[in-house]
């Protein structure tokens, strides 16, 4: 597979492994817990801090457990004022993190290299956090789109590419562009494991429904789909089991899998160039669905092709459609995001916030009611609002994790979500569609009649609105009423915990900056020693033995208190008495892995007893390295 090369790659390639773990510290004053509850790291999270360190801090609990990731990294236009400041031990990187080299601007000849160096370790950590069935969505524009694809191919795997969505972000086009007014951006989507990927369809739009333009005698609406596979992987050699003949009755165009007295016309899937193709369904599926499979004559020579009746209403629930690769709706453009945020905050609080419709669409595609959603470039917090909105609509229990490193994490990101949860006063323009009529060719001949009809709506509704507008949208004449309103927007409900990053979990930092809690250190040592996450600690555990969990090989214990005097005392050491108690509790089932500040037994004795000792905290890195 071709790989993307960039200056500094060799220095950052394994940087995600050396990023130190940090504890997440709850800030109760900035949190909004559920009524009667205390802030908890098990709740929705808004984390203020460097997202590289925040992602590492999330690994012990959330590795392989995040269902949907959305990120909106800097587009690297040269005008965003982003700074590269990752602590990588290299003379090149040290030059890059100097104040004189930041922020990264358009004149910086190495800005693309810096952007790739910034993105690589974050993508690697996001890949670890993503569930096997999950998907990651990344917003980007033409400045870094090709570099992003190269990074994603290497970090997630070229075969894990799902789609590149084109988004109509700026309907008027970017007039500052020299030759072409750009109106689109992209969202690049990758999976963790293609075979496990779970994506949903989207609810049908009015335009989608219009596609179902045929009906049975009982009124059931359907559209025609070809059974021959088209596009990529459409040849016989791609799926041999989907190449087989079908037989057609020339009189009534019914189809069977086996030839009989009436079904005599043999049809095999062929490409237009004569090569053998394949069907979209296998023989078993065709047999199950024969009632809606039919043939149609496609030439005077009596050749047939096979089609499917794709019904609008399905017996197995609400009809959805595969997401299309172009998103053109008004609610996905940047202007909609800015207007909504201004209504919520009462002022312009953030440049180019992502629109709620865009994030809602992503969540509809990639989540179920209990999904965990991560956004590590959270910005104004649109992702969290989309999660809360969708939960309100379908009764879901989705959780969000936001990370924002800038100063506005509390004043904008978290404040927006506080208002959305509790409700807020909104001043703005309310629009109501009063009339819509398709502009068919026949109706255009009666143009004056259409105009008079629109004007009658204008006269009739004038007292209710400050302004009436008439416009043509997607081939329809649309009459819209507008009025300025100040209203109380009902809260969506919900809660979140605001957290910051604690000191590094390394010997010198722990002693200098403060000790982590038992729970935080337990999750950290368990993850680094076993490469598996610890979702919760055992209840009513024996404090002296410090049992925290087990995997297939080890039963893990942590002898620890967040107390320097205790850690320096003999009580913190692994002794023969404690080993005997550990062995009695273990009953010879598994090897014991014990973390402690010191040991008063020789390693030979411990090995005979089936005990592996790790001294806190630096021995943890030895295990991780192995």
C-alpha cells in the first residue's frame, strides 16, 4: 500500500505510545449533574485540555468502546491561528514548537508537515478507542483532504475506507477563492473492521418518496431497481456464488430459478461489454423474494433483464434509505450552524460552528440508542447538542465525550450545553412555510395563476408575519412567512461532567504534582499491564489486598493509597503475610500481578508462588513496552 511521507513522520510515528497517562479531574463547579446526583466520570463528559493527552487518558476505560467518532480538526487554511505544540523529543519538532513558529500561518512552508505531525498520533489513539463495529467521521476541505486520506489509510487501513461525503457548506460559494467559488467541504468516513461495521439508513425525504413512482393494484408504492450488480465488484469473479441463471416466462414476465414449461427464456447477468457479471442477491435471497422479482423485455430480439420491486412501505418497520455521498440540504451548511449558536448564546460566540443538521445526520447513520460518541475537536459543542436532541426524539441513552483545549471550553462549549439542557431565551427570525407547489411544465403555462395564488397567501397571512417571501426551491414555488420572535426554548434535559487533566502518571510528576486517586491509578495500571480496559472496580474490595480485576492470565492487585507518607512506610510494601492472603483468595486459579511501592520478599520466592511484582509507578512502562 502506498504511504504518505512528510517531514517529522519518523519522530511522531510512535509518539502516541510515549504520551503519558493523566487522571481526569472532575470540576464540580463547572459540571451540570442530574438532579440529586454528584458529577461522575461515567456521565457525559466535557474535558478541557490537550486532546492528545485527553485521548490517552480515556484509553483505560474507553479503548475499543466508542461507537462513533466525529472530529473537525483545523483545515490548515493558514488563517485559523492553530499552534503546533506536541512535546516530541526531536530538534526539528523543538524548532516547530517555538513561539516564533506559531501560530501556523499561510507563509509557513512546512505547515502541511506540521499538520500531518499533529494529526498522526491523535488518529492512532482514536483508532484504539473506536469499537470494532464503529465508524469515524472527519470534516476537512481541499487544503488537507488528500493528506488526510493518506493518514487515514495508514492509521485505519486502506480497506477500512467507507465513503467521502461532499457537503454543501457554503451555498453562495467562497468568494475569496481566486478562480472558483468553493461551496463544498468533505466528511471522510473510515471503519475499524469492515466486516463488523454497523451503519443505519436515513429517514426518507420528500424527494426520496417521489422516487417510488409506481404502484400495485392495491396502491402499494414501489420503484424499480435492477437485480444486476453495477459498479465496483460487479463481475462473476468478484462473487462467484452470485452468478447463476434465472428463467423468464415471456408471456407474463415472471421469474424462477429453474427452467420449466413456461419459464423458458434464460437470463444470465452480463456487463455491457459482454463480460460475465453477477446478481445483487444470491440464489437463496432471490428465492425468498421471488414475489417482487420480475423481468422486462429490453430488446426486439427478445432479451430480458431482471428487476426488483422496491416497496416504499416495508413490513419490518420504518423505511430508510442508504446515505447518499452528497449532502445538499440547507441544515448542513455552516450558515445554519452560526445562526443556531447565536440564538442559543445571544451573541456570536464562535467562528464557523458546525451545523446541528450535519451532526444529527452522522449520528443517525452511525449510532443506536446506547452509543458512545466522541468528539476530540469539540469547538462550540454541536456534537453534544446533536446527541441530546436525538436522545429526546427517540428516547435514547447515547453519551457524548467532548474534548476542547482552548480557553472557551467552559464559556462556549460547556455553556452552550448548559443552556441546551436547561432551556434558553431565543431571539431570532421564525420561518413558516405557507405554501409549496411543484413547477411542472403544465403549471408554468399558467404562470400568472401561480403568482396570483402566491400573492393571495401573502395578503391573507400578512397580519401574522413581518415579511412574506416567494422563492423557487428545487423546482417548487415556495411561499414563506417570517417574523421576529423572542421565545423560551424548552430544555432537552440531560447532564454532563466537566473535567480537566491531572498530572502525568510518572514518578517525578506524581511526587511533584500530586498523587492520583486509587480508582484512576487502578484503571491505568490494569490497562497498561493487560491491554484491556477496566470498566468498573469491584465493590466492597479488601483495601489491604487491593484486588482490581483480572483477565485470562492474571488476577491483578494494587497496593496503593494516595498518601505520600503511607507510600514511604512499610505498610505499602508487598510482604509474605500479604502474599499468603493473596494466594488464599486466589485459590491457585491464576498468576498474581501485584503493583506496590516496594517488596520485602525475593523475586525467586515470589516466582515460586506464582506472583509477578511491579514497582510503582515506573515498572508499568516496562510491562507496556513488553
